[in-house]
């Protein structure tokens, strides 16, 4: 059964290599850390939810909204998935539903986004407010989309089709369905984030780390299936 349907549009994915030891305490039981060429990643991901439906219903004032999340990558029985460390949205009802039903880590904040383009480039920015100070991620890109190469870091980052959450000793799994995405070449990027304030002291060092890659993915229609318990 489908819990949520939406169009995920213009995803900025900023990817950092990290020591896996900082992720191990966050692992849901029954999953293992996933790596690409021996490297373990966290990603800051910003995008726009559009035409959102929950259980087939469009909730007033909850159809189009921003999200920025911090996530890492796991495996279970050969399936590749993600675990969200924190997900920021501007709608308290989304936070309440996701945290109550899916045991996610949503947080409500003021948010805004800006997209623009000219003949030579496109620009995308997502912003959210932390303690009265705006945080932001932004990219400037080429104008023509291209496919994401097979077996690339970009494919590893963008193609995970399960989400995992934990609650006490339980682990929940839900399927995320979407096609492969296209990308725009990123020419410039900017990160203005208080990592410790947003994500805790274990991620403070990322303020001084250069991302291994920055991606702008076109996005697509996506659906999130109902969760099931895989570990009790």
C-alpha cells in the first residue's frame, strides 16, 4: 500500500566521506553500512515536494514544500537503502505524521527556496532557519540534463530504494519507488551550514571538509510504501 506520493524536484545532493565509526551507533538493527569503493558517505539533500498526496489525499497547505535532510547509506539482504539522521520541513503536520508513524527524525523550521536560469546556467538554493539564522545550500549548473553514469559515485548516491528507521529495538523498512534520475553538471556550489547546531557535535568537522561530489538531480514522481517491521 502506498503511504505517500509526490514529485521530488531539483535535488541538491552534497556528499561527504566520513569515518564509519560515527555512523555505527545510528544503524538500525538488521542493516549494515553501505560503501562505494571503500568510502562511507553522508549526504545533505535539499529538494522540493510537489503535488504531494498522503494516502491518496492532498492535504490543504501541504502539497508543495521544501525538505533538507542529512542521510547515510545501508544495506540489507542485498538491497540498498538510506537512513535519515535529520529531515527538516516547514510543515508541523508533516513532522508529526512522519515521526509518529515512521519513527523518522523530522524537525520543523522556516524554509524557502529559489530557482533561476539564464541562457548559460541554472541556479538552485534551499534555505532553512536555525536559531534565527538562515542556513543554505546552493548550486550553479549547466543547462542541459545528462544521464547518470552506471557504477558511478553519483549513481550510488541517487539510487537507493529502501528507507530504514529504528524505534527502541525494532527496525522498520519502507520501499521508495522512483525511476533513475538525470543530472545537471554542477559548476559551483555553496554550503552555509552550522553542522554542529543542525546535526550534533559528531558532524561539526564537516564544516572544514570538502565534499567528494555535488549533484543536481532532476527528480521525478516518487512513492513511499507503507512500512513493515523487519527486526523486533
